[in-house]
């Protein structure tokens, strides 16, 4: 199966209020999003993340989150992928 998704905005605490996301905090948002993703995506599925996977996070945080998400993931750089420029 192939999936396409965008604008996850992991590590973006302000997105909870800005987008009226139903979470009390960033930890709850992350854990809920990961759990829901893994409920649908199987290990061999392909997931194309078409921008804004993470906001104001680090490469380490991105890698940690990506490791927890099932599937073969392909990241297409969005305007918030500044962490990809980190050494």
C-alpha cells in the first residue's frame, strides 16, 4: 500500500492551539499520532511525507520519531525541514 501525508508538524507545540488539535500537550500529540499511524501502516507499506514532518526539532528528534513509525518512509522537504541542514 502507498500512503501520502503532509503537515504532521511533530515538535510544534503551538500547532495544538493554532490548528485546534485535541491534545493537552506535545507528548500527547506525538504519542497519539504515532499510535494512529502504526495502527494503519504496515512495515512494507510506503509512506510519502510531502513536507512539514517536524517543526523546530532536531535531526535526532526526527530520526527518533521516524524509527517509531512503521513503513518505508520517503521524506519530501517542506518549508519546515530546516533540521535537515543541521550538521
